[in-house]
C-alpha cells in the first residue's frame, strides 16, 4: 500500500499542475464575482466599486484562461500578481461623507454645516428649491441624490422640519444612504422641540451624523464650539 506521505506534491512548475491550479483560481474568482453581485444587490457597495471590481475579476479570468491555453501555464501567477490589490481598490472606491448641511424647511436657510461642505450657496439654493417643488408633487417623496461636475455626489434627505444635504466624495452605496436617512430621522426626533420653536439655536442641537462626516476641522471639539 502506498503511504500518502510518499505521494509527490504538485509541482507548480509542471505544466499540468499549473494548468489545474489556474482552473482552480478561475473557479475562485467566479465565486468572488458571485459575492460581488450579492454585495451590490444588498446595497453594501456602490456602482463604481461593482463595475471596477467586476471588470478586474473578468480580466483576471480571461488572462489566466488565455495563458493556460496558449502559453506557458505557469505564467498566469505573475500576470495576476501584477494587477492592483482588490481590497485596496475597493477601499479607494468607497464613498466618503465629506460634509453635511442642515437646512430649515421654513426659512430655506442653513442651520448648521459640518465637515468640508465646499458647495456654493448659489448652487445649493436653486437645487434645494427644485427638490422641494418636486417633493411637494410626489406624496411622501424620499431622498434624492445627484452627481456634480467634479464627480462628488449630493444627497437630499427630507424631514418634517429640516432637509439634510450630504456631500459624498463618490457615489454612495444604498447602505450609506440608508444610514444618513436614519441619522436624519434621529436628528429630527432628538431635536423636535427645538426645531419646532420660532428661533432655532444651532448650538443647542444634537447631531447624530456628526461622527459620520469624514473630515472635521476640530475633531476634539463639539458642534458649535469655537
């Protein structure tokens, strides 16, 4: 009887072994693609992440398959290692909440701005007005988001007293949109008495989405502190 320990291990340099391992690699990439599809379907990633990662996986499969069929099968490892690390790519394409601004629905004026909300008021005011007009025509209209010329995204989240405008570095995922919508609901609930008052004091309000903003000029200070 042959001792299993005496069985020679696969030789990565042998063409047949390399070809088999290449096929196994392709099967693993197909599994990654399936997980990627489910991540997008569940709202965990945005479209940019999906498109770039799916394209990366597809190119890996095509490269490995071509090298196995037409060239030295052992070359597929080097070809795959040359591509960008998937986790790094996924992280680089993740949207970041750059800044947020809360507008009073009655006056149309900003109550508080957090983070680096570098969007001119001349641009925000007509967009906000157009959004409110459209929302008034649609019963219980939800939030809307739009891409800006610089590639950043603006998201409008409606509320009873206020409208939250969030600025993202890239297109936000559905999960991120759901998060800021929930935070805005908590903001209005936590401050319902203050928001219903004739005069709103920004320094007396609680901001659930404060920590969600990526950049803060003074992270060790509270909102309203100078």
